[in-house]
């Protein structure tokens, strides 16, 4: 079992600003969501600024903030009074990051990641569980065991739910993995078994959509991602997700988002096979990426693959014209040479003269797999905090 490093604290932001821009209300959920999202984006923040940010009246914000405090979603933080004569001190609000959490799960071909995240999407504690050709029952049992361990280790946190991210064709509404060709799973229910085994509200979704939701919440390019974004996930399964005006497209219950032709060319299994032909064995691409830092042969494998990915990215940019296109691929995220090769391929195809501002790595680096799962739960929290906390309060 491999332990995951916890996330770093988020620096405080100024709480008294007259220049804070107005924020559009959340696209889904009640007005509490608009207030909670404003605290997520700008907290700690004084109540006097929340009305403008949430697009609500001061009286409404006062009542909504009281409700969020009562449900334990936000907390009051101390702030020193200003100079004499400038009125009474403001009492800023910030997210309650120490008493709430979400479980993020990612089911990969070689391992399962299980982590406890705080409301800002940072890992509190987590681990990776290696496996080989697991059955759904084995995966569910492993998830349940780790969820129980995390809850016992952090009894001070109310867990809001479990988000399970997985590649392939996922019916999120039914909580079923319809088709994962690499794992050999077909019409496999995950939501119901995991919920029964953990006693927690459980949600299942494709990993690209989970990561895109997380990017919109707390990614480095969140503001642009809320306008229009594409997320490309390159691993053993290759998936694409996109959003417009804050809404992640879900489409009909079909295999939309799968990129079969690209899967054959750039999948992680193919990369591992080419590395094995060079005499290098690795369990997954993450291990191979670390080895590539000191092995020019492996670096060239990643570089060759990045050019192929660059051609796919050019098509996605031309098709969607997004504000930002995020790529999760180990070489692009960590190896500068690989990143430069992809961007050069894109520029050479006439996609973008300078793609560095549009085509960017995943915001979450090594935490991406855990965040993909946790983002599924936290997206629901920030869309409808009332319902999520009500359900969590009844969970065992």
C-alpha cells in the first residue's frame, strides 16, 4: 500500500476588498450554493462582500450564511479591527476545512486510489492499493476497508460521500460501469455495492468528468474553466470531457467521451509494452515517468507519444475552441521536454501559434486520481449544499 502525501495549506486571501467582481450565481442548486461558492473562491471573506459576489441581497446573504454556519459548512475566523474610527471589526467567513471531508476513489487498471479530501480538494490522507485483474467484488471490498480506516483515523470529520472515478463508459445516473475494456468489466454496478459496503452516499462517474468538475471548483484555471473547457485524460483508458458555461456535458447514455482511435495510439498499456521491449518493467505510467527522468530512451517514448497527443489536441481545440484545455498525461504534466514536444506539434499544425495559455497540464499533478473521485462529491456539495449535508447526516 502506497501512502499519498497530504495537500498543502491554501494561503489566506484579503477579506476586505471593494474591487471584488460580481459573481454569477451557481448554475445548479439553491442560493446557499452561490454563497458557498463565493466563500470557496474568496474566503476568508467578510459578509459585507458576499452579497455582491453571490449576486444576492445583504439580508439574504445574512440568512444564508447563518444556515451554512448551522450546517457546519463554513466557520467564522477572527480578524483584527481596523484603525480607530473605522467601525466595528468584520468577522470573516471561511470554509470549514477541518471537520468535513469527501472520499475520492479512482479505479485504475493496476491499482485503486482511496483518499480523504478536505472541502478545498486537498488530500488529508490516502493510499494506493495495487491489484491485478480484480473482480468488482474485490475492488468494492478494498474500497470499503480503506474508507473505514480513513473514517476511524479522522473521527472529527463528517464524510459527505464517496466519489468513484473510473475510465471507460460510465452511466453516472445508474452508477454502473457499462464497459471498461481494459479491466474487462461490462455492466458492472458500482454505486449500489460501494454505498452498501461503506454506509455513505456514493456517486460514480467517468474520471475525465470528475477531474473537469474539480478544475472548475479549485483548479489553477478555475475561472476560465467555468466558461468553457476541455479535459483530456491519457492513461490506460483515454477519455475526453468538455463543459460550456459551467456545465459539464453528460450526453446521452452512450459511450460519448471515449476516443477509441486515440486509445490505440497512445494508451498507457501500449507505452508500458514499448518500455518492456527496452527491458524496462513498470506497473503503471507514473512509475515509468519517474524512470524517464534518468533514461533518455524512456523520455523519447513519452516524447513520441506526446506528438501523437498533440495532433489530437489540435482537433479538440479546432472543434471546441475552449478557454482552456487541460491535459492529464504523466509526461506532459511532469517532463518539460515532453510538454514542449506536444505544444510544438500543436503549433506546427496551425492549431495555436502560442498554445501555452490555452493547453495546460492538470492542476492536481500527483493528486489527480484522488481528486477525480473527490471532485464528484464536492461538485455536488457546491451545487446543492442543503441536500448533500442532509443526506450525509443520515449516513452510517
